[in-house]
């Protein structure tokens, strides 16, 4: 499942025919179905809930994220997989600066372990927070770092919670596109960083195809 999708991604995943509906898009490769969910927790969470009534057993979220700091060798173009995702999906709750540790959601342990065996050192496990404001994440950055948060996205906690509710095994893989307060998303990106992100997306797609097969 991808919040954002591109022609390159369809090619990498071997999707030749891609159908688009009012909310979602989908296409089949030889080994799996790729779903374009759209951005944000509501669309992504609903997409997972719909899968409860299908033959689906495993779901993987593939998208982008931001780093809170350049630590442990991570930077633009790094590939990460959340070990847990704190929920700050509510804009009002995030604005009120309520305690982040109240809600946390997890991937399926066995699915993630199996993928890690395939990916090896190519993927770094991290702690993630799913946020609802691109502006407020810069203001909250230091507090989150103190709580062990390493990366932020806008779908993961909803994805994990919806999968748990639906009885599906879930994991997520992200590529880093920005570093909060250092290389923010709204600044023009240099050719070197663009190349890093492109290669990271392509590499992750290859690892996911290998793992699923």
C-alpha cells in the first residue's frame, strides 16, 4: 500500500494495468496487489479496513518519512522500518501538545523479522511518530527526540491500528526524504539528494518484491 504512487513505482513492482476508483487505485503484479491509498491516516486506515473482507493476510505500507536528526548513519535516502509508531494523528491533540506516549501501535513481529532477514543491513529499524501537522513537527522536534522518536510520517500508526483491528499482519518500509529543521521538505532539493531518494525508492521496491516472492 502506497500513499503516493508514480509511474516508476508501477514499473518497479511489475504493475502493467492500474485501475483508479473514486478513492483508491489498484493493480496486480505476479505476486501481490499494489494499492494507492492516498495521503493521511483516514484514507490509509480505511483502505486496510476494507481489506478485512478480502482474502488478504499481509499488508505492507511503503512510503516516505522525515528524520528528526541525522543520527546512526541515517540521512536523505536512508531506508527504515518502524518498530513502533506513536499516534499523533489528531491535529487538535498535537496542537495541545498532549503526551505522546499514550497511544502506540506495532507491526507484526514475525513479518518484520522475516523481512529483516531478507533486507539485511539495507533497512534500519526505528521508532516512528505519525503526525498531523508539518508546521508543528518543527516545534515539537526536540521534545520528541528526548522520547526516543527518530522519524515522522503521516500514515503509519493508523495503518498498524487498522491492521490489528482487521486481523492482518502489517509492517512498513519508508525512505527518508527530509530532515526536520535541517533539510525541510519545503526547501529546494539538490540533484544529489534527489538521486539518493530515487535510488532508495528503487532499492526498497526491489527488496519488497524479493521478500514477497
